[in-house]
C-alpha cells in the first residue's frame, strides 16, 4: 500500500493544483492554526478556532469555497444564532430565511462545513439513525413506525430534489446492502420483505451474479438487498451549495468563531467567541459529532462521538475498471456491525470507509488505515496495494438510543438542537434543518409530525443494555466501546 506524497493522512491542506478538472481550492485557513488530527470532542473544550480542514478528497476537489463573513470581531445582537455550519446548520439557516423570513447568524469554529459535511461518505440513504424499520416497529409499534417512515421518506425526497438543484456530483443509483457472509442473507431478506409489504417500497434481493455483472465484482458479497432510494453526493459541494443559497437570502456566516462560553441573562443567550459576543434571542445547535462537552449542559454526555475513517484511491486505470467490473457509481454498505461503506466516485476513484479508533489520541495509528486497505484487497483483489491519495477521519454523532433528535429539550429556554444521526445524516440532515427552522420560527404548534419520538423527546443519557439510563455511566462509555468493538469483530469475522 502506497500513500501519495503530499496527500498523506497527516497533511494539513490539499494542494492548490487542479484535481480531476476541479477548480483549485483557495485555502482559507490561517497557516498558524493547522489541522489537529488528534482532536477529540470528549476531551477538547471546543473544536479549535480557524483550524484547517482535514485532508479529505472532498476538500481537495470541491473548488473555490463560498465567501463567508470572516471571524466575529465585535459584540452583536441577533434574533437567531445557529452553531455549526454543516448541512444541518446551513439547511436551518436556509429554510429560516426562505420560508420564515428570518436571517440567522451562523457561528462556525473553523472553516465552513469543517466537520461531518467535509468528511462523510456522502451516501444519502432513505434513513436516519442506526435503526432499521423492523427495529422501529419493535421499539414504537407499527403505527408510529409508519408515520416515522413517511417523515424520513419526505426528507429523502427533499434531499433528492436538492441534489438536482445543486452541483454536487450526485448519482441517483440506489443503495446496495451487501451480505458479507451467507448467514446475513436471512435478515436482509426479512427486511426487504418488510420494506415491500409493510412500507410499500420496491426493495428486492439481488444475487451475486447480478451484483457482479451489473454493478461491481465485489468478491466478499454473498448477495445484496437493493433499495432504489439512494443518492451518492460530494458532501462538501452540496453543503457549499446550501451555504451559497442561504447567504444570498441574507444569512451571515462567521467562521473561526467557536462558542467558548455560553450564559443566559434575562432570556438572552450570550455566546462568547474569541473576539466578540453574540447576544441571541434564540439558538439552534447543529454541531453533530463535534459537540463539545462544555458547549451547553443540555447536550453534555448526550452524544457519543464515534470515529470513522475513509480513504480515496488514485483513479483506477481502464484495466483495473475491467478487472473489478465497476459498471455503476451506486454506493454499497456491508452487513458488518462496524460496516464498511464504499463506492466508485466520479473520476473513477474508489472510496471506502469504516469505524476506526476509539479516541482522538489513537486516530493516527496505522492499524486503522490498514483496516481499510485490507478491506480493499478482500473486496476487490485486483486493487491490492493500490495507491491511497487521500486518507482522513471524522467524528460521527451517535445518540445513546441510535436515533436522532430535532427538539427543544426545555420549553422555557429558547434552545433547540438537531443531532444524533449516527452516520446516516447525509440526506436527513437537510430535512432536519427544515424541521428545526419550523421549530425555531414557532411554526411547530399543533402539527402531529412533531409528536414523533425524534421530535418529541430529548437525547437520552448513556444506558446499560437499554434498561437503565444515567449520566453516571458517561465516564465509562469508551471502556464499553472498546469491549463492544472486540465483540463486534468476533461476531462479524469469526
């Protein structure tokens, strides 16, 4: 395995040279504030101030970023402040302006879309959170599951429409959920049947012959479940598109402006940044996996940040494309608990990702990169030892019950949040932003949809086997995570 010079996982910024025809990206960051590969949201007080982007393929190929309003340099009074400039934050700002006539002020600690939206796999699924529809039924009953499906489906269709309006390399080719072992087919078949018979989708099973003939020669595959609802995107181009639209409607975006202190006086939120304080009547928190423990007590210990690693190879040659029989850019995930997600990108590069280190301090260890290069060799043997051009990692916002929340946890405080997608936020984050905008604007009263569990309850604290919930378990979460990772590996691989 080779890592290309200048694009290794420890570099701080992509080259300014044109890549695969993309316009060169002008690095907006202060060179004295480099990317921190060991950043850990459970330990750091904030994500930094003006730090460089992670060295992702998305950053290298997104082209010139939109203009922003620079760091906040004075005290200001605003109606609505949004913390976080990823897809959720920018969608919230966009819909507040577009549908409610409210021009919000967005505060971003580092660069625009610095977190999940410049690091994700870009797989827009008809989902949010980690639970399948069969698990929705087990938890909430069939009636609620059907209502939640209608809401998630609306979110996906909204996302699908946006991808036709924003230049984001969208590929509307569905999703292949690949069985990596024969015994996984039973559960996939049951879920596909439920999707068809209960929820009205055209989900179907696919044999290995069809998969390898029409999509790619994935050698681990023992079959797959195909969902037509799936759009792969360039997540940073997409979020930049949301940002351009929002700023055109009067939204202000202050980069290099982390919230380093928050207190409330007479109902006004005082958000302290390094060079100025925002006094806001209403605050929406859209910080995802980069939600610091010190940001606000309402969120402390309610998100479990999980690291995910991703790599992108050099472009495949014609011979390699033929050897792997890539016929489609349809994205794939496999049935491991710590799943791999992968696809062929525009420009014929292979992207693959999976879970990695438990802590930021361990994120740079080469074993996590080897996990991905070994997976490439297993799934696509002709690509063994292919050069890796980009390697990075990012934090996923996992809730303790595996489902997101878009809610106002305390009706007496004008604070709302939308977090907890669990790695399935690429499509739903824009809809979450739309719903969050409704709530912030006070337009959620009397609407039945806001009685759904993802809207009607706060994020839970850590729990033991789903039985006992308590903030007292928070200091022990990573001990449990390490044990679970070992158990998942044994269950998936042995």
